[in-house]
């Protein structure tokens, strides 16, 4: 087990470094520097600015000091647009928000999706099954950037039940619409995966044995069918998690939640490369470590896997 | 010893019938596909969308760039869908004909989906088949590279690319194509690994057929099923990706448009009471996605009947 984790870490770290170098080179190769403006700056000012941000050093030295800053001090450097704020400040402001509604959405998607899929499989070819399949197809086709405005119209403008935007940590009524918008399509995917794997498990020999020896139905399902059926779902969790973080871009735009997606889009429109890279690298690191975590869980659930 | 003569008779008949009316895998699959109601429904939807994209402009009264000055400024009152002034789907907030723009948007969305999927088919199949066929260290190296690339948050990188290198449709194709082949190459590699052990491959190798020819003549034709299904299911995902990017305003730029861009416009102006601006593009978007999902699922069921 330990060897397996170490092996995966040995891949994870170069991946992360590659991501940093790749996005750095991408940024460096882009036409126009961060201080390119419509009005030409005097060359002395430009030189001073470049010196302040370290842009006058050779490329390898810039990359090295960037990586060293991240690794040693967890410092992503200064923002190129906001003179008084560092990338760390911007991330620290948005990240807790994204993590809160992302985490809640993730839980909702997994719990609701697994339940829906399992119930649909147990009640295979009944009206409940068709209903569940209908919901999951509908939710997959309706993208979250369509769902968000519809939610706002229904719950804020027409019914007036929920606040139309903003974010407060201590008031869950601000959380509801972002969570619905973010989790629905992943809930649908999880439900589809769960349904088909559960159907397969329910037709397998060990379930027939369990039924034959007279175990009550719910016990067969919960103790014997659920666990093996969860395996394909677990392998979907990594991509689903990444999608939650990515989807935050839409949520932040629509509900003005002020999460990390907002920081990313703003920086993309302002050409604030430092913030863009910081967010990309942070999300990449999260992805890599979450996938590692999922692999470990996978081995724990499935005893057939040997490291 | 009593042998059930009736059963033996029926068995004999069954085996004989099999020989006479032997059906190929493809004929079998086609029969199952045609019987699948959802898949046929999806196919009909796709035909409708393709016809709309291909021939819609013949019915349009306005071009997609012309501005109807008689409704401009009063779009909410006068710009609704009507047969009288030729705006079947109404106009957008500038007074441009929404029917013509939806036709154009559907064309571009379909193009993005199909081209992204085609890149995935070509690159992913060759990459996966090579890695799977040669195996060993090369396979390990190639698949590690895919693992690494998959761990990169591609949506962020795509946005990064679009911002830094300008927003053009070529860049969009490049960005979408860069990421779409990864998953495909993994699936193809898995399939190739199982194909590699078959006797006919061994036979081909034994008589000295070179590796590229084995891959081309014996491996690739046997991958068609998996690749087709995955490519079909990839198209709606590509369309969704493109519409997400266009929604952020980084995708297709004016005067070109895509369904995602139209939906985003419609969602923005919905508060002014111009519901049709959201409804018609969204309708075609959903029809397209439904069509591809149903056809893809139907193809999978048709080619792999045990998995149901």
C-alpha cells in the first residue's frame, strides 16, 4: 500500500512541475507583455516595471524563481493588474467560497446520484426506473449555464424565496441555488453509471445465492449489492470533482458568489497572467491529489486490486 | 439412455439454421439498432438538425447579418416570432433575424462537435493502437504521458490558450482537439491489448507481416465498433465544451455565432421579456444533444448486446 502511494506520488510531482513549466512557457510565449497598453510607456518606466516583476531575468531563472516561490513559500507572486494585491490574496479570498459550495455540491451529487441510480436499478423497468432515467437524461442535456438563469427567474424573480446572488458563509439560503446549478448534471451522470453497474451486480451469482439463502431483500441490496456496484462510481469521482471546480466559473458569474472562478474569469479578461496561472496550478494540484485519493479509496473498496 | 428426441431435433434445426442464415456482426447490430426505439428517435432528431443546418437558409427571409430597422429598439414588442414579417424565430436584440442566426449557430456547433470528435478518432486511435500493440516500455511511457495530460485542468488551459493567442475559431478547434483524444487513446489501447492475443494476429506475425501492416489491416478494423460508439458520444461533449467557452465570451466571435453563444445572449436578455431569444437556440441545442446521446447509447447496445 505504502509503495503504491509512493509510486503515485512519484508521478504526481513531475506532473505538477510539468504543469507549472507548461503554463509559464505558454504565458511567456503569448504576444504582448502584461504591461502592453494602448498608450506607449516611456522605456525607462517599462524597464523599471520589468525589473520589479523580475521580467528582465533570463527565462530559466524566471521559471526557477517562480517554482521555488511556490514550493518554498507557497507564494504565487504579485498580481500584474492589481498593484496592491498578490495572487495569494486573490486566491485566499475566493477559494474558501468555492470549496464550500463545491464540497456541498459534490456531496449532494454523490448521495442523490447513488440513491437515484440504485433505486432505479432495484425497480428495473417500472415507472420509478423510467422516471429516474428521464431525470438523468434531462439533467445531462441541460447545461448549468442554462439552469442558472432559469433558477434565478423561478426562485428569485417569481417566487421570491431565495436571494438571487451574493454569498454568506452563515446563511445557507445563499448556498441553495449554486449547489443545485452545479450538482445536477453530475448527479445525473452518477445516477446513470450507478444504475447500469447495479443492474449488472443484481444479475450476478453472489446476489442470487444471497437471495436463495433467504436474506431479506433490503439486506441483500445494502450489504451485498451496493458495495461492488459503487466501484465504477468511485472512478468517476475524480473527473466529477474537477468539473465542480471548473463549473464554479458559471456559478460565480451568475450568482456573484465571488469564488475562484470569478478570479479566473476576471484575470482572463484583464490578461492578468499571474492570477490565471496561479488558479490553473492550484486546480491542477487539487486534481492530481484528489485522483490519488480516489485511487487509494478504490483499492480499499475493491479487494481484488493488488498494489 | 433416453435422449429427448424433440430437443435434439430443435437443436439440430437451430445449428443448421445458423449455418444457412449466418448473419454478420454488423447485420446483427443493425437489426438491434433499428429495433431500439430510443436510438431511432435519436437518429430522426439528428436528421432534423442536420437538415435544418444544411437547408435552413433556403427558407430564411433575412440573412444572418441584416438588421431589420423596423423592429430595432422595440425588440420586446415587435421582434417576437411571426410569420408576417419573415422572422420565424423572432429577432435578437439588435434586430437580426434569429432564424438565420440559429441556422448558422447550429452549423458551427455541429462543425465543432464533429471536427473535435474526428481529431479524437484519428489521433486517439493511432496513439492507443500503437501503445497497446507494442506494449512494454513504450506502452508504459505513452500511457504515463496520457495520465499526466489528463490530470491537467483542461478547461482552464483552454481558456488560457484562447486568451493568450486570440479568440479565433481555429484556436478553438486546436484547443478542443488537443484534449479530446486522451480518453479515446486509453479505450483503444485497452481494446488493442485484448485483440493482440488473438490467433489471427499471431498467425500474421508468424508469417512475417510487419507491425504497421498488422495494426492497419488487422487491429484497426476490429476497433471500429468501440471507436464509433465513443466518437458519437464525444460529439455532444465537444458541443457542450464549445458552448461553455462561447458562453464565457471566449469562443466563436461575431459575426459568427454558435448555439452556445446564442444561448448566452438569450440568457442575458431574458429579463427584457424576449424569451424566444433563449428558447429557440436552446431547443436546437437540446435536440442535438439528445440525438447524439440516444444514437450513441443505441450503437453501444447494438454492438454489445450483453451489457444491458
